[in-house]
C-alpha cells in the first residue's frame, strides 16, 4: 500500500496573522509557521494503515523553503520519505492553481491512497481534496472520522451534523480526515533522529512539467482587492456579580430586545 | 437580465430547504435573475417549490433521479456544470456547508472558473466580502477567470421574500462514471435534537471548560432552552468529554454568526473566537475578570456560572 499524505505549512493560529499589503497574500515570512494541525491526523491515519497493511508513506507539500519544518515533523512521526515542491513562481497562487501543482506532483508518485486534512487553518478553504479528485479522476471520501481499507475497497464514516454517512469507493482514492479520527502520536526521540536521514526530494515546477506562467498571482483565478482590520468593537460593559449578576444579565438582554 | 444559479440545499432531515438556501437566494438577487437548481431523488423539487417561489426563484431547474442521492457530491457539480454550459449564468451561488464547498471546488475545475468560499456579502459588480483570520480581517475579493462561483457563509445575509414564478424546467442528465465513484451506503442520524441547528440558530449558548463536567452542561442546556437557542461548546469542553464534537465552535469546529452568542466558562482563545467573532451581540459569563473573552463581549458578567446562569434561566422563564 503506497500512501501519500498532503501536508501544508500555515501561520500559527495562536500568533498574529496578517496579509501582506504589498500583494495582498498571506504574510508567511513574518509569521510563526507550523504544520497545519489537521494534517497531523492524516499522517497518523496513514501510519496506522501502513502498520496493518504494510507499504510506504510519502509526505507531499507544496510551499516555500521553510515548509521543510512541516516535512521534518511528519517524518519524525514515522513517514518514510518526502517530496517538497518549491518554486518562487508558486507564490500568490489560488487554490485552483495550487491544485494543478499538487496533482502534477501526485502523478509522478505511485499511490493507492492519498490522505489530507479536512481543512487548513490559514485559508480554511477546505476544497483542496475535491479539486484534486476532480483533476485526477479519483474518488474523494470527505470528512472522515473513521477509515477502513479492505483489499482495494476503502470505507469512510463521513462526519455530519448529528451523525455520519457511510461512504465507499475503490482505490486509488483521496480521503480527507477530521480531528475526530485518531489521536496523533508525538514524535519519539528515536523518530526525530531517524527523520534526519530520511530522503526529502525537492522538485521545481520544471521537474513537474508545470508552466510557471500558469501559477502565481498574475494568473490566479481570484484576487484580493483590498483588506482591512475589522473595526474594533465598541467598549463593552463588564459587571461583577454581587448576587445581582443574573438580574443585570437579563436586564441587558431585555434592553437589547433579545428576550 | 443575467441569470444566476443557486444550488438548493435541503434540510438534513430531507424535508424542506435549509435557511442557508433562502440566504443564498436573497444574496444572489444582487447579481441577476435567480434560477434555483434542485438535485435529488424524485419528488425533491415538489417539497421545496413554494419556498423557492417565495424567495425569488424565477426558474427552478430540476435534476431528479434515484442516482442523484446515491453518490457523494459529484452529481451536484455535474448538473451545475451542464447548466453553466447551457445558460452561461453571471454567477453560481452555493450555501457554504462542507458539501457546498466541495461542489464549488469541483465546479471550478469542470468549468475553468475561480471561486470564493465563505463569503459574507456579494455586491452587484461581483465583489465579495470575506472575513479572514479568526474574524480579524475583512477582505474584498473578485473572481477573475470564468463564471464566478461563491459559497455563502450561513447567517451573513437575512433572507427576504420576493415572490417569483419558480417555473420548473427539468434537466436531463446522464451521470458520468466519475460522478459515481463515491457511493453513499447509508446516512446515519445519531443525535436528534429538538434545538435549532447550531449554524442556523439566532441564539447560541456555549459552555467551556469552566462548566466542569458533562452533567453540569445541563446548566448550559437550561439557559439555551429558555431562549430557544442552540448549544455550543469550546474545544476544551469537547476534549474533556463534556459535550459531543459536533457542537464544537471555533477554528476546528463550526463557525456561527448568531444574533446573540453567550459564552459561559470560556476563556476566549483565538481559535474559539475564529468561530464566533462575527456574532452580532456577544455576552460572556466568566469568573476570571481578566479572561480575554471580555475584550470581545458587549456585556460581561464576572461571576460563577453555577450561580449566575441558573438564576438567569429562571428569570428568563419567568418573563414569558
Ligand atoms: C490548531 C488549534 C485549533 C483549535 N480549535 C479550536 C476550536 O475550534 N474551538 C475552540 O473552542 N478551541 C479551539 N482550540 C483550543 C483553544 O486554543 C483553547 O484551548 C480552548 O478554546 C479553550 O477552551 P475553554 O475556553 O473552554 O477553556 P479554558 O481556556 O480552560 O477556559 C475556561 C474558562 O472558564 C472559566 N471558569 C472556570 N470555572 C468557572 C466558573 N465556575 N464560572 C465561570 N467561569 C469559570 C475560567 O476563568 C476560564 O476563563 C484550538 C487550538 C489549536 C492549537
Ligand atoms: N500547498 C499544499 N501542499 C500540500 N498539501 C496541501 C496544500 N494545500 C492544501 N493541502 C492539503 O489539503 C488540505 C485542505 O486544505 P485547504 O483546502 O487549503 O483547506 C490540507 O489539510 C492539506 O492536507
């Protein structure tokens, strides 16, 4: 079983995140960058499938040079090798363009199963796997909270409001995972040491046969016109409960015509 | 006048349209004359026709067959792609659920178009408003290639009736093999709730780690029920096993934007704010006067939730 896990490096949601005013793209250089949290669940799931079925886990990321940190994290958790697509021309690409790059990189790999996170925390677009499914002509089983592989059949419990849908397709397929699917392992000291020796292949757009003019800000399918900080909320009212907290609270709601 | 396609999203129960559909119909009117698109099992359109007529659908394209519900998402994208080819609409507007976003992405590739997700407003010239980074940044964007596709975030636009003909037009389509790759074997409902759906509710009452136990979440539920509200939870509350994951509000949970959001025993971490910051009015109850949630709250009570909340519940009930 050959499994490819897609990981993305994102600005840490706990630190300050900004758009870059020179070109209205996510300011990645100044940000505190981390592996997209949801992707750790995809890595964990890939390792679990490998442990029961054998095979190899390859990490694939499209991103700037600093994305090697995300790759290291995945390798130290136990992935076998990595492909890092990095090219200055990719900067400012929209999801449609990025999906063409990821699809081209996947076509150079052998895979039975592609795993990815259900969403990334920077754009929260949650469409990448659907775009890839459409481009590669392979089924997408989305929002998995449970995954089973039997022979060439993959089954997923797709998490929904108040329940789940049982999905099934044949392999190869792409599965996106929620954070309810497992508990990602922490890299062990041994894992961290071993990761340093694992192969990381760097590829450019030329290596993938992707035309640099087809990606990047100039040909993006959508564009940010302008952005601004949200106007700060007016100072709120804060009262201490001196036995009358509930009364004040209900009084406020009534004054606002909310009760 | 240009035609605008709106994908109809049904209630999870399968009966009637979701409020998000009415919102999408309302928002789409800024761009042209609205045609609703119904994709589902035979009989689906009959159940939603009146609502679509009331909210401004001049036309209703109906693609009905047993197959439409047997496979995941892809049939909807295929029907929309065919219609985009046939009627060259000015835009396509889709409710921003996880299914809606998948449809949008597939449609973008099929039609060679750009898309914008989770938009909160669409102007007549096609410029969309989006809220980025935990609600802290407001962005204006435009699709620059193909037929603009938008997914509209729930509760961003107030549905407004505008009666129209809702003339039905059947769509005949043979699904491709690719659209049939992911089979839906079963749809399982685990929790049935009499409370409003979290992302649609006008009022949400959420509990955090401060609630301290699963049993004590009855305090949150009590207040919610007195207000006819949905119940939400912070991730800490979910991770501690106090409340099921489907009710998590925040970056890795649901995004809500109700008229009133009441945060109880929640500190207000940035990842929690990401899911509730655009609520119209925010009220907080927390015993720590320094909790960051108070920076966001229109009204805050510094006190113990176990005394303040049950008393407030009683007083609200007494007002009825
Ligand atoms: C990548 C990532 C994604 C995340 N996604 C989410 C998400 O989607 N949603 C989310 O909520 N969090 C998310 N988090 C977690 C987030 O950072 C916080 O840890 C979490 O929101 C804290 O939950 P809390 O406020 O309930 O708990 P705490 O921070 O522990 O706060 C509990 C609060 O309760 C108060 N309290 C305690 N007892 C009482 C009492 N008796 N009466 C009144 N007040 C009391 C305390 O003063 C405190 O302020 C995410 C984190 C990461 C790293
Ligand atoms: N540039 C990228 N490189 C590798 N994987 C990505 C990239 N962008 C998105 N993904 C994957 O797609 C998932 C969904 O991302 P998104 O559509 O951006 O919310 C992420 O969790 C990743 O697994």
